[in-house]
């Protein structure tokens, strides 16, 4: 594959924006709800989240889809509007991401300081014990309080997007190989990581490893464009992906919890999440290959009953931030009251309902812009469209 391939499989058609893929939004909506559920300790519903059915969980899915969406949102902007406008849009998104992370950090520290969340010493990581010094390190992303380690990873990855995009424009295969080589190096030497203050340990999501998943997502957006809206789906690939998912399910499913304590056909430890171990990487790739290569799933994703998931996926930053705060509150509810099935279902139900309500409200606020963008995407290319391209965020 030579350097001319990006032009053949590029991220834009003419000067028009790649339409949103409801499959991506549905998957991202599912990942957001699972993140909320999994952040509640000893949560009954966590028995049906992704990590019980394979080696990966919602975090891998979220990061890969973030790479995909970044290419759709910003790759097309670099193509249509030029480097300066593309860089400006990425910068504005980075500022927005950082502001949300900063607010979440302040919420955590305010809760710890006021004992509103009743954070006990054994539950709080060292970065909550150093007062203003800890706050300074947290706001500069050098320290990550519990549950606030996903956005810092995304900030770094999105900050690297212009470089990733440039490498893929030169040669996609070389970009993938370079990214994969770095990921492999981290798996061979896990000490390659950023330092998390103050204990000297590494980031929970090692950005040197997880960048590979983001780059794969960026490249996946190219393939979707090239293959008329879906990933290529040769029979051998579908069989391999389905077979691997079956193997992963058998290996890690909580058979004891499900009432089959004697069933242990494959005994494997859960692979390391920090370095994005190969078993985890292969698992999320199998999921995405089957999902984004399926025309049937595209039809299902358009069903009205799944619209609630779609709007959550479209407003992922705001919904994720709310889910993080709700998970903190839910943890304290579980501590303050007995963790009965009724209490757990009520806490989960209210939390998910609030996430959906926020997404629906944001969707209504942004609806005029979405309608205008859709109309523009359907209009033929004109000199006016060339002179005044749509630069709003996807």
C-alpha cells in the first residue's frame, strides 16, 4: 500500500462531512452506561457488562471508537478547510476536554474536603492527601484521582491526532506499524509509561500502549469510507472474530456466579489492562469488526427503540462526566444503605435515567445545528459551500 492510498480511501468525499454512523453512537452509548455501572462497587448489574464476556471491557471500546470519531470529525476538517482550521478545531476540543476534567477533579476534591462523599483514608489514593499541592498536580494531569483516568488519556491521544493524521496521509500501513511497534515495546517493557504523582507508579491507562487502539480507530474510519460505510467483512474474518469472542467468553465468564461452578474449560488470568495486553486488544477488535462490518447492525442501530443509546453516544463527553459524578454519589449510597437488590436497581436506574435525560436535553439544544448540517451534507457541492465550509464540531 503506497502513499497514494489515503486519497483513494480518504476521510471525506468532496468537501462534505462523513455522516454519523448510528452503529458507532449505539456502541458508544452502551460503553457509557457500562462505565457507570462498573464504577459502582459490588454492583449487581456489573455481572452483565462487557468484562464478563471477554478479555476487554467498555474502556477499550470507548477509546477505539474515539479514534474513529476523531477521524470523522477532524480528519475531514483538515481535508476540507486546511491545516490551520483543523488544528484550531482540535485545540478547541482539547480545551473543552480539559475543562471537563478540571471540573471533575474539583468535584472530587470538594467532596473529599467536605466529607460529602465520606471518602475513607483506605479508599482515597495518595493524590487526595496533599492538599493544594495534590490539587495542582491533578489539574496538570500529573495525578489522577480514582475514576478520573480516562479523560487524561483521551486528551493526550486527541492532542496527538494531527501527527497521527499526517502519518496516515503519508502511508497508513507505516503509521499502523509504527504505532504497533510502540505498543509491542510497552508490552515487552511495562515500565514505559507516564508517572502518576505522588507514588511514582504509572498511569492506569498507559498512553504509549493505548495509542495503538486509538490509531486503529482512526484507520478504521478510512476503511469505512472506502468500503461504502462498513468495514470489510470477508467470511474468514467474520469466522475468526466470532471464534475468538467465543474463546474469550469461555475463558473469563463468571461461571460460578452464573451457577455453573463446575464449568472451567479454559483457565486464564485476566490480561493486563494498563499495557493493553494482546488478548484484550484482539477482543475489542473482534467486537468492532463484527459490529461495524454488519449492514444488519446498521439497520438495527436506526431502530427508534435504540435512539436513547444513540443520543448518549452523540453527547459522550457530557454524559460521561455526569456518569462519573453519579458513580461517586452511588458509591456513597451503597455505603450508607444496605446493598439490597432493590437499592442497587434503583441506584442504577436513576443514574442511567439521568444520563439519558441529559443526552436528550443536549440533543434538543443542538437540534437546529444538526438539521442544518444534515441539509448541507445532502446538497451538491457548490462554490458557496467551498467558500463557506461547515466547521462545527461533530
